[in-house]
């Protein structure tokens, strides 16, 4: 089992910045992809950003140029730097990871962290 613990959410004014962190722990073999989704009230969950173990990152269209995803493989941690925040970025942000135990790849989710951007 792998556990994901997120931190860094909160309340910020429009134009401000926040940095989210998500640390994986437990019986870790290899973590492949990591990233973030978000879900606003009444809306479907959408991809914010994803990053493979090695290679190029992927971003949702609405955050390109404002958010940056990074990871520290040694710490099994993924980060999301969010700049130029807008009220429409308000949502619960969920971290995920794709864990490979040598036989199977399993998707794990964090509990979510609230980001609220005031206008």
C-alpha cells in the first residue's frame, strides 16, 4: 500500500501564489507517473498537471504558463507551484501516483487539499 499526503493548500488572493506538495510513503517499489487533478463544486475532476518519472510534463490548458509541476524521486514527492492564481482555480486538488510493484501498476490518490482564490 502507498499513502499520499498533500500539503500547501489554503486561501490566497487573485494574482497570488501557492505551492502544493504531495509525499508518497508506504511499501514503495517504483513510482512512475505523479501529478495533480482538481475538482471544483459542480464540475468534473480535471487534469492539472502530470509528470513521469523521467520525461516531459503535461498540463491542463487552463493552467499552462502559470503552474509548474516538479518531483523529487529520492523523496517520492511531487510539487505544484501555482502562480498568477485566479478565482476559477478554486477547487480541491488531488494528488495521484502510479505505483509499480514489479507486477502491477496501481493508481493511488491523496485525500485532497482545498485551494481557494478570492477575487
